[in-house]
């Protein structure tokens, strides 16, 4: 999970890229970077840290030009944030700046191909650099001198789709020529286009979520389609083409559950409304399983679950209360390296309001349960605050399998639901009752917003990897890289 944005403007785009990254900060707090282009010169600044910490006033003044790409990153296993901060750059052909959100499942094989056949060197462990070099190699074979046109870009992306497997959304800048962007053939990772009319002419932006476009004053134009590529010339002309022969939209359902901001629209689906429907579906299951429930109050585990929790309370006919106060300076805990750090962060992140718990049967609602150890801490916090019974409801089904398409969920063995029954999970967490959303209900809640979507990428719930090329060997390799031991040894 990362945030990416690119802008082709009529004036300097540095401040727009910075503001766009702040609107996408929820997608990654580990590192940030901006690269801009002024005629045939690239200016870049990137480092580990939050957006506000990476860029000084002096840095912003040096990021000149009316075209640029920016990226905010969250930590992945076995990588150093400062070294692998994006955007990446290669100088041939033309000079290409590149930012990527997703994960290639065949990155290791591609790296060997690039070195042995394409004579390209990969300097980091990032699959983003692999993806960039595949694109750069294909583009180099299609152009000569300065005769670049959109057809060269689109045919290069078509070759990327043939060679690269996984989920990816990418934005790149070809120095002196234009901005390009593309999505994998199943559209697993999101990407939106915005347009803005100014006195100087038309400007375009491409970003991971529509909220970044709206915050910058761009009108939402549309999503980049599955397998589609767009190319915006430096003077503001938009071209688009389908570059994958067998494209079929299957967006990541976890975007709607947890990752995206509620005020975003992804593939024509309102994230906010999908979470409302998740709450309605979850309430329906609670009433079926415990029609004579004794719930006194519904309390969300902030922030993402609030929308669903509101609907749960409404449909159950019980009170909704804010029982936890959140410290907004603590990042998202399920992606933090090391259990000790996660446990410490939960206590620093949430503080209970005791009067909302004392003497009550409380239903806590969370968006999802990944490792479960932080859920156990929160349940205990509710008990310590005086709750007589603590129930826990998840707006998502049990997370039993790792995600391989750009969400750095832990190794399968670190997922609390992996190879465990609901009763076993409930006992480990320490709650009096545990209820999960059904996958069918989750997919219906999200898919109601866009009936043209035939399937979702739901592999972390059902183990069915959408691209069909994820092997047991790859999952075992991924588990070694994503384990807490691997994270703490880097």
C-alpha cells in the first residue's frame, strides 16, 4: 500500500504534489518523495519520514517545473526506507521518473531477465525499480532520437503487462515529453484521473485516490481502467488506450474495508457508502445469530470502523458511543514491524472513556482483525474500563491468507485466523463473543455500488489469488520476508 500522484500543469506543480501527498498520507507513513521536471532537467527530493518532515521550504523551492510525480510509502519487509524511497529514476531512454503502488509476484525472475538479457542493473530490493526498468527497456526498443509519441508508450505498457505479474498501479514522467500512468490487467490497485481548467489552460492529475484530486481542486474525470494506460503530453493533451488483451476489473476489496479514505470513490464505488452497507450486513448477521442480544452500546475501534459501527448500532436499535480517544500521531499498527512495537503503540494510540464502558455489555466494532494481538489488548482495555461483557465484531471476514498484491500483511502464521476456528480466535483475543462478516455479504456491500464488477480480489479472505500465478513456493518466500524476525533483523 502506497500513495502515488502525478500532475501535468501550466505552472509549477511542486506545492500541488506536496498537498496531494498529505491527502494520501494514510497510504504510507514510512517515506515520501517528489520529482519534478523543468524542460530537460529533473529535480528530486525523497527520504524516510512523513511528508511534512521530508520537505523543507528550501526543498520545495528547488522542485521546479510544471510536471511531476510523487510517492508516499509504507514499510515493507526487508527494505530500508531511505534507500528505497520513491520516485525512482533511470536516464535511458530520455530520463524516466517512476512511482508505483502494488507488488509484482514475479519480480525475482524479472530481475534476472533484466540483468542477463536486457543488460539493466537493479540497485535495490524494490519491485518498483524492476517495473520501471522493464518499462524503460521496452520503450527504448520502440523509439529513436526524440520521435516519442503516445503509441510508443502504449506498446511499451502492453509489453509490461505481458512480462509483469501481480497487482500494480504506476505513474511515470518521461522528461521533456509527458506523464504516463497504467494499471494492471485486473485493476487490483486503484488509480484515478482528474482535470482542472485554469486561465492558462487545462491541467491533469492522476492519483491513487479521488480524495487527492478533489483536495487539489481537480474535477474527477474517471478511473484508469484495468489494463489501460494514459499518456498526457507536457502541453496538456490526454491520450488513452487499452493495453491488455484480457483485462477484467477485479479491484482489491481491502481498499474498501480499510485502506482508502471514506471520502474517496474507487471504480465508481463510494468507499463511505460501501462501509455503511458493511455495517448493515453485519447487523443483519448479529440479529440472525443472537436475536435476543444483550448489547447495551456499540463502540467503534477508531477510525476506519466508525462508518460501519454507526449502521450496526442503528439496525440493532442500540446506542452508538465513542469510547476510545485516538492519538493521531501513532501510525497504523498492523503494518508496524515487531510485535513489541505494535503492542506499545496500541496503548499509546487509544485511551478509553471509562463512563462509556462501566457496567455495560459492549459491542466493539473493528474494520478487520489481522494479527489479533492488538484486538486482544483493546478488549482488555474495555474490561479494565469496567465493561461487564465485551463482544467484538469485524466488518470483514477472517483474514486467513497473506495479501501478495501490495498490502504488506504478515506471514500466514502470524495471522490469528490462519488455521483457527472462530471459537479459537475468540479465546485468544479474550472476548465474550466474536462475530465476523461473511465474505458474500462483504462483496455484496461493496459491489452494490458498481454492478459491472464481476469479482473482487479477496484473496486474504479466501486464498484465491486473482492473477492465478501465485505458487506455494512464492508464498513461503514471502512469509520469510514478511515475518517479524525478518523485519527486526534488517
